[in-house]
C-alpha cells in the first residue's frame, strides 16, 4: 500500500510547478520592471531565470519550517547533495579563462580555414559540431561554456535574425546534451547512474557513442545548411587582433592541468573547491594573461542548480511511480517529455533508485533524458551556463522559452531517432 502524501510533499510539488511556470514568465517580469521603475529592483530579480529555483527553494524551506519545524527544514537542506552545482561553478570559472578560450579559438580558426564555405560558416559548424563532442572529454559544462562564449564573440554580437539566434541555441543545447555520451563522467545524467549501474567508458562508447556523435554532426550540418546564406554574409570570422602579449604556453598548460584535475575529482567537492582556490591565486599572480573571471555568472548558475536540487529532492513521490508505470518501449519517449519539465540528471537519479530495471529500460531512460536535454533551460545542467552568457545577445535581453522550444524541437527529433532506432 502506498504511503499517504504529506502536506510537505504536496507543497513541494506545487512549488515545483510554480517555479517551472515562473521560468516561462521571466520575460514578463523584465518588461514590468521597465514600466514600474519604483519596483524595478525586485522585478528584475524575479526576471532572472538563474534566481527562480533558488527563490522558490527558499519558499519551500520556509514551508517545511512552518509545517515541521526549523530543525527538520535545516536537516532537509543539509541532507541534499550540492556537488553538481559546485562542480558547474568551478568548471565554468576555469574553462572561461583567456588561456583556455584562446586555445579553443585557435583550434576552431585553424579547422575553419580548412572547411568549405564562406563567412562564419566554418566557425558555426565547429561550434555546434566539434565542441559538443569535446564535452565528452572536458565535461558538458566546460564545452557549453566555451561554445557559448565563442558564439557570443564571433556571431551573436552581430546583427542576426531572431530565427538564427534561437535555432542556434536550440541546436547547441541538444548537441551538448547528447555530446557527452561518449564517456561516463561528462554528462550529469550519466554521472548520476554510472556508478550504480556499472557503466564504464567502454560501455558508454559502445552503447551510445556512435549514435550520439552521428546525431551531433547531423544537427550541426543541417543547422549550417539552413542558415548558410546569413552565415556567409558575416565576412569577418577571425578574432580581432589582440594587442596584449601572447599567453605563454606554460600558462595555458597550467590552466589545462587545473581543468583536468577538477574533472578527475568531479565527485569530490572539497577537492575541486580547494583546486579552485589554488587556481584563483595562480590567476591573480598572472593577471596580465587573464580576462575578467566569470565568477558572477558561475555563481548564478550554481544558485539555479542548487535551488533545483532542493526543490527536486522532494519530487520522488510522484516521479518514481511515473517511471515505474512506463514500459521499456515507452520509457524513452516518456523521459524526453519529463526532461522538459525537470532536470534530466534528477530524472536519471530517481531511475537509479528503482530496483529491478532491465538493461534496456536503463538505456532507454538515459537516452530519453539526454535527447530532451535541450527543450528548456532547466532540462540539462549546463543549459543555464549558456543562458547566462548569451542572454544579453537576444532581443530585449531575454531568451523566450517558446523561442528556445521551437529552436530545439528539430534537433531533438533527430537525436531521438538516432538514440532510439
């Protein structure tokens, strides 16, 4: 017999739904802020997507304290795992530094010159095709950060059509989500289950790798062909000449070592946070080779994910029966749909708690979760990183959820076909 739903469980589900609705209404709050300058501060705050889940997580904690007492509320918050939000923050800060970005830009420029096509076509294809696959090595969060910064500098800072902007963002989100399937440590939804289900890198490469890589390249190619005329008109592909001294190779290598070490210790928050402190000291010592560290953007994304952890931790009572009620033939498509309204790592984590799932069911669950990882900003952990980086490049300095959904649907269908058939 199923246990009765408590008042706290019901309140958590309601607040989770309200938070999701709030993410779709952020543009409304931003517009209201311009019309009501007296309350612009509060309205701008409510219009920040990265703040939404943290705000409603605070409301949930207050509700728990009111219904069950302060001690229970504190125990619940302290009982959640915040390794992923912290990891995202640390990787964003290190991956977005001048030496790392300079290395990636040089690689992209070198390869772009060897590709056919005019204007920004080569850079565009590599940003959507190569960088998501590199996410299997440097993690999806790092790949998303580098790709978003590259697109902002080379493309989104120019006069582009909204159709190109949203189409590009949709393909980027989907490709990053599936591009991390070649290893067992790069994608958050895989990280949540790899240990429990015994999935090593060899298994990931054989079960998902080929199909994921094919879908990434097909999505990138189709997007490039779809927007080829507008891309060809953007003649100045190369980065503007940098008058600053070139970054020494040794400095770049040190940055790569820090990034690799953070990835290796991605499950150990104390270790990679300590590495970040060492890195901050090194960056300060060689400040002349650095741009501004994206600490604010990284903290906002981490706050978003931490709020998602707090809210999502109390959704098991309804999510788990939904998963158990799905057959293996339908779990894939159910996971795609559920991922649109909840973080895909949370979805696969809940799946790892269910006993007796068949190997086919497990693979279908993970494949569906990553295939739907580009439909909304909350669907995949790295999405808020690109959202924070690219938001100001969209009309009205806001990314419309429906625009993102429209841009992500075509590549999502291709990813679903590749991973399921």
